[in-house]
């Protein structure tokens, strides 16, 4: 029996039921559905090597310049990279 198949107990003929998983495009790991220009709430939980604040949205790493540990912010996504995103504090217009 393969890893993606299971014997269905409720099936009177004891046929093999197959469950499919959603395909993830390895070229687009943005599983969080982030979009450049959108704003999101973010809690800074760590600091990066360059001193940037680090937070997570649905498992994706978000770097925010000039953020401090423990900050609860609203951030605007300005760039999405292969495995992380770069954001700025506030909505990007008022800086708040």
C-alpha cells in the first residue's frame, strides 16, 4: 500500500481509497498568499542578523527594518523573495 492511499473502512467492497494532496509549485513557495502592497498585522518575535525585526505570517518569514523585539505592527509588504518577504512599518504612506 502506498503512502497516499488508505483502506476505507466504510467502503463495503474494501476498495482502496486514494487521497490527493494539493500540488505546491516549488517555484512559488508563497503559501501565505502575501501580495506586494498589501498590509498585514505582524508581531516581531526575533531579530535577524542585520538587526531587522523578524515575524511570521502563515509560516513565511517577514523582515521589517527598524522593528524591535515584541513590537505589534501593521506592515506593508514591499518585496517577496523565494523564502521570505520584506516589509516596512505602517501602511507605507504615513509611516505609522
